[in-house]
């Protein structure tokens, strides 16, 4: 019997993951690996479910998202105008600045983390600053490239109509640059996901990274797996979503796939329009507001919990303070 | 050309001068941002004691052993999956994508169960992060070999191995180098993270120690050295790339790569 | 000669476009192989285009025809001389001139309709009116049913029709076309030429068309201005007396079409700086040339 090609290819593509999941379930059950250290898949799934039921997971997810979105927004606010100016108007300055910007972007984000902790204390600012720092560069570089490489013919045909500078920017340069800028945003977002989780492990009292870290400190092994699995799934979905949006944005750019795996993200019939942009922004704003409330609540809780220790420790992370949050 | 290079160097010098002058004139608090010369002097003093050199050596060893493992695994894996077994590649691609998203920071606590917190775990963590860009870019590179080029080569009666060595590999080289540069960048990022999370030596550990004991100068010294090492590695790979894969230099490539995409 | 300083802002004229003593000099920067030098792209060009006329500029690459068009558009300033439209000096780009470029230059993120409406948006035409106008011009270029397609979904010929519709939509009196059909295949090209003549007859626009194809120039134009390079000079203006309406097969296969084509070819071949002795050296070619009679 022959299956339809689509089903066939789907089966083939998912076979790797399926085999992995089956192994994960059976290996501990058959005692090929110690089930204490590797709990079977079903137990991990139940643990995720429990975390979801108590609301723990969503709370930490919200906190992490707030940090990510805040940092990303700050980076956008700085990098977009700067990138447009450097890419479009001050091109000479841009090429002169290039090595310096490269140098700065090469600074190890984890080396910046202690610096930010020193500047801003162990509070939210340090984590948001790290996220901003990390996302700033890809967004800046891609904005410079995007605005620099707008098709001169398009510029010319608009200029021939005598459009004003702002019309040129809003109606020609920005629309032409958006797909490429979005590549920068996507890269920034995936980097954020990576760095933020790490930063939360190194010094935080909340967030997804902290959840895993805290479970490890308390030897709650199924919860470690649950947290890690959830984070991986989240990262996967985020990556796919961003690639999807990127592909739809650059539908007219031909076969310019941004990344190795992006090759198979086919162009879709869906096209981002004003409605979806508004909806997306609304979701992000909602995350910002709800997250801010949650972060405040959690930090107050932490403060109340640590009220026995010195009250000014929060601002100026003393060694004792940072280690109590982190390791 | 020379003019441009001069101007670029000038901008960097200007930046360093600003770093030197801003704390000196009280524009920024020298307690938080020490003068550039102070940082340089600290680096010199640290190296004279020898202990710092030890940390640098250990860190470099970790980064490069992780990177080496990643190349040894990722390159053949990419070649095999991209070149000979497209069906297996299709079957494993989503799994590999998941693995690439499962960055080692999250897995660290699980990896520790199996490998402890010794050197093996650190090498593993770095290698895990570095292996995916190399694998993916190798697959992409092999896939993107020009069809007409392949046809032309085949018409000359090239054997399978010759075809691979003379046509496929050279056309994949630029992409492979791109992946390698990406991985090298990751190796240094991950190195510091790993050393911060659990180590008793290395530059990452040194930086955390300095932060916790408020040795701002030492913190800056450590961060500067790490940045310098990362930059040096990147430049070396770029020189290799220019030597072995000079035929594909896209414009604006330097800016592109700085994007440092995960996956 | 009118210097740079005292070019009058207005002149009395019946012509739609007056090109008056245009000279354009580029200062080439020093490169590794060559020192800095001046490059004269255009030298003393004088030209008049009547209202409703179809004038074609023909010349080889490097004769400055695109520079001339940029000056007409207002995107570039001449070193000396001036361009007048309806007697008013051109100082910059404006909506009284529409341009169609070789590479289509459509906005890929806009649908066919949105592309056509671009100039109208700049002109701040209300949305409902825009729609009616774009419907009309999309119909005129024969793209009914494609209004909501994106440029990447269209063929080259269709894209060029959109570009023409876009240039016509905001109702400029002059249409400037810079090798618009150079990128499409030969067959599409001929049907686009037919189409353009039909649109021209329907709208009565003044068209200034740049091409390097002699055949295209002869087929389309009322007059053909022949430009020769180094420096770009106007060699001659050839009047094309072929009857209108012109239809592809009849016109192109007529003997007269061949004679005119040949004449322009000769003009282009005998570029002035070498022609002096060439003309005398090869009298045989002149003798057998049928253009002598024209």
C-alpha cells in the first residue's frame, strides 16, 4: 500500500523525533539507564502538567518573557533609528565605525553580565541590560545592511515623483528594509532566549532559567527535565514562528533563506498585514504590562523573604546577595 | 583604500581615548569604569604573577577542545547527511533542530548527572553548542553546490570521490567556514558561561570572582582579555577563509556574520 | 552662450519640452590606475519636443542618454543649460513628469493596484478616487484581474505594464521612459511596443523614450534624436514619416522602415571623431547606401 506523498514525508521527517521519544520512555523503564537520573518521558510530561496546573510554569514564563520583550524593545528603540541613519544617510560614518561596532559586538555577553550586575545590582535592570546588549548588535547590523541595500531603482522611481524625505522613509526605505531587519530581530530573539536562560541561572529569583536551576539545587530531578523540556519546546516553537514570519515577510525576495534550517520553511499564503501587526504588538504590550506586575510581585515577595538580611543588600549586590540568588 | 583603513583605525583609537579620558575627567565614575591604561596595567601585572596566565591557558584549552570536538563530529556528520543520505537527513532534521535549540545552559544540570562537573562536562557543553552551526552550514554548503557545475564535472567523467573533492567540497567551503566562525564565537560565549556556573579556574571564573569581590579593574582586565581572544580567533578563521574559500565574499558579509544567529 | 548664472527661469515657447544648451560634466575621482579627470557626458544639447509628440532618443551605451533623462526628470542638475517644461525651468522632480525605468522598479511589497496608486498617494488623492483611477489604468494596460497580485507573481512584460500604469496614473503630461523594454524577451517587447502606441494614442501624452535599439526607435517615434558618445552630442534628428497607426507586421516589414533604420545605423556608425576620414576613406559604402536618397 502506498501512502500519499505528504503523509510519507511527514512520517519520514518526524521519525527521528519519534524514535528519540520512544527511547526516552523505554530506556529508563527497561533500566538501560538509571530511572532516577533519567525519568521516563511520561513522568516528565506529568511533571510539566503539574507545573502548569499550579501556575508555576506560566508565572515564570511570564517573567522571562517580560525580561526578553523589555530588553528587545529597548534594543529596537536604540538600534533601529541608529541603523537607518548609519545605513542611509551617514554611510561614510558607518563604514568608519564598522570595526569599532564589530569590536563591541564581539564582547562576550557573559563577560558583560558581571559588569551589569556591578552597575545595576542583582535586580531586573542587569538582566534586561544583558538582553538589550545581546540583541542590539544583530538588529543594528541588519538594519544598516537593509537600509543600505534598498534597490536604487526603487529609490529613483520614488524620487522622480518628488516625494519628501519622510515619505521616502515610510513608503520606500522601511518597507523594503523590513524583511532584512526582521532577520536581525529573529537572530536577536534566539540569542536572547539563550542568554536570558543562562542569566537567570546565574542570578535571579524567578524565570524559567531559575526554575530549572532551583530544581537542580533541590534535587527535584523530574522537575529539571520538565523545565528543560518546556524550554526546549518553547525555543523550538519560537524559532519556527520567527522563521515563518520571516519567510512570509520576504516572500518577494526570492530564495534568500536566512539560515541553514530556514531552507525548508516554505513561503506561505499568509501575508503579514496591518491587522496581524497590531495583534502582535498588542500581545507584546500585554506581556509587558502583565509581566511588569508579576515581576514586581515576585521581587516584593523575595524582598519580604529576605527581610532578615540587610535591607540595602538588594541594590548593591554584595557577594552574599548574588550567591543567594545564583549559586 | 589606505585612507579608509586609517580612518577605521582612527575611530577605534578615538574610542580608546574616550575610555581613557571619561573616567579621568569624572564623566563616568572611575570606580565603575576604570581608565583604559589602568586596565592595561592590571593585565600586565596579572600576567607577571603567572596565575592569570594559567587561567588563560585553561580557558583557551577548554574553548579549543570543545571546538575541535564539534568540528570532528559536525563536519563529517554534515558531509554524510548532506551528501549521501538525504533521507536520513530529512528524518533527523527536526530532531537536530530541537537539539540545537536545547542549548547547553539548559542541559547543564542534566549533563552534570552523567559527566560530573569536571573538564569533560565543560568540553561537552561547549562542543554541544558548536556542533550544530557546523553541521547545518556543511549541509547547506553541500546542498547549494551549483547543479550546472556538477553536471559539467560529471560530463568530464569524474569519479565519485573526485567529484566530491574537486567540486562539492570547494563549493561548500565558504558555507562551512561561515559555520565555523559562528561556532568559534559560540565557543567563547559558552566557555565563560560554563566557567561561571561551576569551575575553580579559567577566565570566566576569574571574572565572577572579581565581580563578587568588587575588583573592578580585574573584572575589566578579564573581560578585555576574553574579548581579545575571541576577536583573535575570529580573525584567524577569517584569514583561513580568505586563503581557502576566497571565491565567495559577499558584500557586507562582515556585518552579516556579526548577527551571530543561533540555528 | 547662457552661462550657469543667467539661465532664465521662464521662456516663451509653444513646445512642451525645451532642452536648452545642456552640458553635463562629471568629475571622476582619482583611481588607482587613472588620475582625476573630467568626463563630458553631454555637450551642448538642444532639443524641442512638441505637445503630444513621441520623441525617441537613440544612441549606444555611454552616450549620455540616461544622464539626459535624469536631468529631464529633475534627479540630476546639468552643469550648464536648462530644461523647460511648458516654458518653466525644471528645478527638481515633480508630478508633471512620469518615469518608467528599465528594471521595472516596482515596489515588491505593494500589489499591482497599490503600485499604480503610489503617485496618487503622494499627491494625497482620497482613497475612493484613487481606486477609480487605478482601476481605469490597470484596465488600460490590460491587467484586469491582476490588481491584487504582487509583482513577483507577474511576468516581466506584465511588470512593465504595471510600471507604465503607475507612471500614467497620477496624470503627468510628459512620460519619460528609460529603455523600458530592454529587459523583456523579443516577442513580449514587440507586443509592449504596440501596446505603448495604443496607450499613447488614447492618452495623448508627450513621450520621451530612450532606447539603444534602432528598430524600436523607428517603430515608435515621430522623430528620432540620434546621440553619439564621447562627448554625448546630438548628431541629428530624423523625422519618421511612417504612417500611423503603425502595426507591428505591416510597419516593420515595409521598405521605408528598412531605409530609415539603415540611415540611423549609418549615423551611429560614423561617430564624429573618427568619421571625418572614414567618410572619405570608404566612399563605396556611401555609394551603395540607399540612405543617400533620404
